C-alpha cells in the first residue's frame, strides 16, 4: 500500500521547512529538558528531529512514508523506521517521551494512534501533541484574507473529508487529503488511552489560533 506522501517528499519538505523552523523552539520548550529515548511519531522528512534532540533526549523517528524517510535519512543520523502508527513495532514501555507533531490530519484513527503511543511510553512518560487545532483549522475551515476563518457545517464529519472548493489548490489538503478529529474526540482519545493531561495551549500569534498543543503523561 502506497503512503499518501510517497512521491511528494521534496515538495512537502520545501513547503513545510519554514513553518517547522519557526515552530521548533516551541516544540522543544513544550517537551522541556529530558533524557532517554523519544519517539518522533510521524517524523516525515525529519524537520523536528534536531529540536527534539536539543532537549537532551535520544530521538527515534518513525513514518509510514518511505519517500519522506528517504529525505529524513539525508538530514539526520537518528534511527528511522518505516511503520504504521496504528501498530508500533516496539515493546511496551520503551520510550520516556513521544512527540506526535502534525499527525492528526493524516491518520484515520487518532484514538488508535494515541493508544499505541501510550503503550510504548514508560510510567510517567511524556506525550506531546502539537498540530492542527480541530476547531479553527482543518478540512471544514475556509481561511479569509483578513485572518478570519469561516467554519463550515462539516465540522462534525469525522475522518477523511472529500475535497472542498475552499481548499487551496496545490496545498497539502489538495494533494494528500485530510482527516478530521473533532475537539471532544481528540481530548477523549487522551483520556481513553489512560493519559493524564498536564497542559493545553494554542501556540502562535494568530488571533484565530490554527495550532493546538497538549502535553500528557502516563500514570507513574
């Protein structure tokens, strides 16, 4: 089965590089100082591997797309694995931290991803979710030039969305499609995985936030 990002690695890396560079310091700050192995779950072309390493952790990257991992291997010496996040190829309790960065719109089962992330975390381990704000960013959102957004009534449509006329031609949504997890489902996925929420924030300076960050831990 071909991953959605296969064949798009160079384009996506170029498209995403500026935003990743701008977000890297905040990702590192949300993780905070630490040690032990950290899984970059859905690492893509590896744009956040160095930011995770800067916190003192040993980083391991995993992605479904062999094409994206091809560029990640050129960029970074971290161990990189091709696998599906719905069935992580690790024993339970092997990571001190997991970073799930910009993955919620690319997976069909976000709750399953979090359950797997929680499984591979050690007791007291940290999970960072950093990505799309389900209320103000996603397939149901039409951005306006003045910074406002129009929320279409497809907000409650879970899972994959068919292409909409307000999606920007040639953008990520247009090229690979998009999944949507409404806010209650997203929060409940943490709770159902047995994770304890520790912090919620809306990163960035936009008046209507496009990003959501959540940190959580497995019970000690």
